[in-house]
């Protein structure tokens, strides 16, 4: 290919003012998507009906799954198949292997954390739901509080001791939920940073810009609803807001960095293709695990509302999820 550039200096410099403005426009979209569910859930001045939250929750689950397949795994395959790379990269499906490595790594980490948290809860005399998650409690499936079987005199536990145990139990549950959301956010943030870098130097800026506004807003809604549904002690309320703020600034930060290195950064270069391909592959694994295990399994299969609810309720939830997935997948046609 005569126009193949595997080195530096390949960044486009057109639409300079609009590229700078995109930092602030995408900041507003990302922040709005991520912060709206959190503030609506945790403040008194922004009241949102439960139905809106349910829609956002299931819609967001679909967005995250589509992001993993269409916006992460597919680009990773293209990046690690670049003609700028050594032929050795073509001899093995590295993107799929890296995504699989990411999935099993997260699974092992969460399994170890769950076993540790369960042991701590048993020591506190707390029974937990075996379908709970993350140090004995999933965000939507908290542990089943209760006294251990045995002597009825155990009900007369000293009040101060019981309070201390309850406090430690809440902290364990909070830690588990924070770990789960951190894993999701880590994968999304890597993706968001790369999107910002690409937007800053991409020659097809106008189309990509419009698509990314919707992309980041919808993805922010998915992340924000997960943050909003965290069941944390009051002292950990700042975690959800900080998580939303962090998501909101990541893509604008990526754009700013991309503009700063515009004269030397080429997203199609050998180094950029390898770095982006590897990070996209790992992020795809993170979002696949989170979307299928944390969201679909826990929100549908292990959720008592879905098991005992009406067919209409289940159909609505699935429709919302498929709608989010479909919209995000459609955006993959342009970006």
C-alpha cells in the first residue's frame, strides 16, 4: 500500500477548533450520562421514578455487552492484524487469547476475594446468599442476615459486639461491591482514553465526533447506573460520585493528550497498533465478564424479581437490554 504509514507524524490537523471544542462537548455528554443516575439516586433534589432507573439499568447492561464485542474486540482484531506488524502477529489469534486471559484473571481474583470475604462473614456469624457476589454480597443480592444455628441463647449477644460485627459486615459488603465496579470501570476507562486519542488525530473527524458523543453518553449511562445501585454505607457514598467523575473526564483527557502529540502520534503506527490492540483485547475481556456474569447472570438468572416476576416484567427488562445492545452495536457501523 503506497499510503501505508507505520511510523510517526500521521495525525490529521484539520478542524483544529472543533477538535478543541470536542473536549468540552464530550465532557458534558460523558458527565451527564454517568452522573445523572448517581445524583438521581443519592440526592433529594433530583427525583427520578423507579421505572426510569430500571430502564437505565437494563439498557446500560446491553450497552456494556455491545461495547465489549463491537467497540473493543473487533477493533483489537483489526489493530493486531495491521500490515505494519510483524507476520508473527498473524500466526496466532492474540486478541482472542488476551481477552480470554483477561476473563479468567478477573474470575480468579473475584473467586479469591469471594472466598476470603465469605470466611470473614462466617467468622462474624452471618449467613450469606450463595448467589451473592464480591466478599459475600452482590450489589443487588445482599447477604441474608441471620443468627447461626445453635443455642438460642446466642440471640442475647452483647449489643456493642453485635454492632461492631454489623459494621465489619457492611464494610466487607462495600469492599466487594467497590471491587466489582472498579473492574468494570477499569475496562471502560482504558477504552475511553483510546477513543479520545483517536478522535484527536483521526482524519474522519466529523463523523467520528458525532458517533462518540452518543457512544460516551450511552456508555456513561451504563456505568452510572451500576454506580447508582451500589449499596454502600454512608461513609462510602463518595465512591459512586468519584467513579462517575472519573469516567466523565477520561475521554476529554485522551483528546487533550492526542492534540498535544498530534504532530507525532499516528494511531496506525506499529507501536500504537500493538498498544491499542492489546489494551482493547484486555478491556474486551473485562467488559465481557462484567456484562455476562455481573450483569446478565445476577440481574436475570439469580434475581428473585426476574424469577418470580410477571412475564411482562421480564419481557420489558429483556427488551430494554436488547435495545441498549442494539443501539450501541449500530454505532459500531461508524466507530
